[in-house]
C-alpha cells in the first residue's frame, strides 16, 4: 500500500527547546503557513523537564560568547545578539512565565518547575498554529527540486523548508541520540572531527582516595595543562566528590576542554587547588605564620573535616603535628596536595549523563543571519546540532532560544 505524502510549508524535526522556539516564531512570522513539528520521543521536552534539577535553568543574567566553545566565538556572538537575555525574559513573561535571578546569575521560573516552561512553549506553539506530532521519528530525508521529503514508520511529509532541531547525542533517552547528525550529513553538511560529551562528570580510578569522600562539596580551582606543562585553562567553582570521581559545576564546565585536550598529541593534565583563594606562595605564607597550630586545625580553617583529614594523610602527615615543626619537604608536599594535586582522570560518565554535546555542524556552513544552510537551499539548523556548547548555568538554553528564534523569523 502506497502511503500518502502529507504537505507542510515549514517542517521542523525536533520539539526540544530550539525546535519549539523555531516553531513559535515561524508561526508568528508566517501565520498563513502550515507549520509541522515532528519529534521521535514519547514524552515531549524531556531535556527541559530534567534541566536544573527539574526546575529548568532558562538562561543566565549575563550571556556572552566567551561562555561558549566549539565554533568561533565571533560567530556564536552574532547569533546570540539576535535574541538576547532581556528579550528572552520578556518572551517568557509574555507567555506567563516570570523568571527569578539566583545568586549565581541563573534565571529560573518563579514556580521552580520546569513543566511551567515546557507548557508555556507548547501553548505558544499551538497558538502560533504549529502542529506537533509525536512519537514521529524521522528516519530518512530526501532533497528534491521542490523541497524535502522526510519519512519514518508513520509515513511521509513533504515540505519546501526543513528545520533540523534534533539535538546532539547527550541524554539519548530524551530523543537526542545523534541521528540528526546523519540527517544533516545526508543533506551535504559535514561534522566536526569529534563529538564529545560536555558538561559531564569525570571518573577517577576506584582506588583513588577522593572516591571515598562522596558527598563532600567545596569551592575549588581546576587547571588544565598541556603536555608541555603550559596552562591552557583555569576554572573556579563548586566541586563535588563522588563515589565514581568528580562532579559539580566546575568539573562539568572543565570536562569538554579536558576531553578535547586529551585528543591532542600532547598529553593533557588536570590539577586541583583546594584553596582557590590562595596560590602556592600565599598558602605557604599562611602556613609559615601558623606556628604552634596543629596541621589538623590549620586545615580545618580552610576545608571540611573529612577532606582536610584525607589531604593531610595524602601528604603523609599526622594531623596532630604542629605546623611549625614541619620540615621544608613536608611543607612542600602538603602545599602540592593542597594547591596542585594531580587528578588521574580515568574517563567520563558518557553521553547518557552528559548535559550537552561538544561538536556538530560547524557554524561556517550556515548563514548566521538566518541559520540557513549554505550547502542545501531550504534547510535551516538550530540548537545543539550545531557546533556550539556553553558552560553550565542556562547558557545552552540561551543558544537554543537565540538560534531557534533566528530560524523562526527567517524560514
């Protein structure tokens, strides 16, 4: 039996943050067009629902291209400026979603419920006459002289304008399992040489002493070094020790840079400074002034008891020793453990846990004024399928809003 091919003026593959944004603005810009959004997931907006611990970190109060990696920051900045943070706040306010700023600069809905954000987007899409069909997984796409035909077990749709908003490879249970990259390649696009998990916890060998400190969270600085000993990047933030290794915002932010550096010929290294306000020199000065204070008490002034005890043991010191009695080698060993402890990272938690994908379709293959493909007329791309990934804190959602908006008003 031959299946009938259904028509659409604009067809969007993916009903995540970027796809819904594209659908809303495509409908508002072209109210007489038939807009169809197809999504392969049984539950729409899974990534939105789990973001921010179920509260959905909609954006950050200050978003610049410096918070992103992947394609050039100049290119990323051009898209971000098309729909900035004030516009995002106003957009959601118009949808009935008020946002609040937390101390970290993150913006959340005042309801503290991600479902508030998702429902508002779905309602806005419906009001813009964008029809969503799911679970409609797009298995294949074909280009013709008149446009595109997408198909799956559910049938076929034909459209003049196609938008790929499929996401990347992170959290594949949500529907973004990397299939969108294949669709982009079928239509002539290339991908970056590597697709890596980003915003992902890092693992340590099971025997490493930090794995016994699960639950300890402290401010810390991580430094990424090249094989030559040259520092590539230093980031400071909250670090969480876990039974498998390391997590927390500073680890998640560093993960994509560390994993990318590992691909270089020169070996990458990662060290932690447990006293982020101090350098080796200032920590040594503080240590020399401590005199008759015990090592245990001195460490307790800076660190939680469990962590301080473990680091003292790692330095081979008895906590009851007086700081003033430490020999110079003992003092230097302790300072190394405190401010330059090497982290023998054994791996990462993978795409099943990663919040975003590093890599994708390079932005130089798109017209950044419209997010239209330079290699396939009638095709547009937005969201995580692009080679853009931001730090934790709402940055990746802001990229979704900005790139989705740009597509919506252009397609």
